[in-house]
C-alpha cells in the first residue's frame, strides 16, 4: 500500500463537493486491489457495474438517495447514497459525473429524475458500455461519509474510482464508490 496523501484525482469527482463545501478531503490512500480484505474485494475488484454487483450481494434492488446535484450543459454531477429498497440501508456512498450526451433521451430523463443508480438506468435502457476501474483506495470515514452511511465513530472503509466508457472509448461516467463496513 502506498502511504502518501491522496491526490485530488483519487477522490474525483467526490472531491468537488468537498471543495464546494469548504471541507478538507477525507484521508485516503491508494491500495492494490489484491490487498483489499473480504468482502470488500469481491464487491470492488472487478470490471462490472457496481449496482448489479451490490444487488446480487444483498439480493434486493437498490435506489438512490440524492444528497447534492449539479447540472451544467450535458453533464450531471451528483453525490449520492445507494440504499436497499427493502430497509433503506445504505450500501454505497459516492459521487458520479455523467456525460448525458451519450444516453438516449429516456435514459437521460431517468438520470435527471435521480431515483435510480446509473447502473440500473444503463441496464434498463440497454446502453452498451464497459466498466474500467482506475484505482482502489482505503479511506477514513469523516463526518460527511459517516453520516451518509450511518456509521458510528471513525471507520476505515474501502472504495474504488471507476470509469464507464462507451464502445467508442468516450467517457460516459466517472465515479467514486465507497462501501460501508
């Protein structure tokens, strides 16, 4: 594991919400995917979308709890918590930057409504894409992450920075995904 401070890019696009709020970024360090402990490893270290991976692990559907959103031209930036449909338990905290120009009109509308995770929207509308994890990290849950995931006390969490790309290799979305303990 590298023990140097995380660059702003390690938590991009989540870092943009911290900058906007005038808050320091949580302490995060890059880690090798193979060193991530179970069950985090099976949930993070793969080339699949996170939504279907989490739905399979928890055996129920997931929806969004939107925390913050910014829409500028054809780009949506949102900070979200993914929660289970059954009991509203949080199963992921993160942020995503979505390039709307790559989506059909109905999918674009669904993204703007912000009820479903992007992975579900892509699946429902048959949008062809690939998931390309860029890096994995360990992060100390600060107050903001802790509140979103309903954590008590300081906890060490794991996450990944992922990029979704179109068949043309154009970027569809960039996402930071942090899992609760």
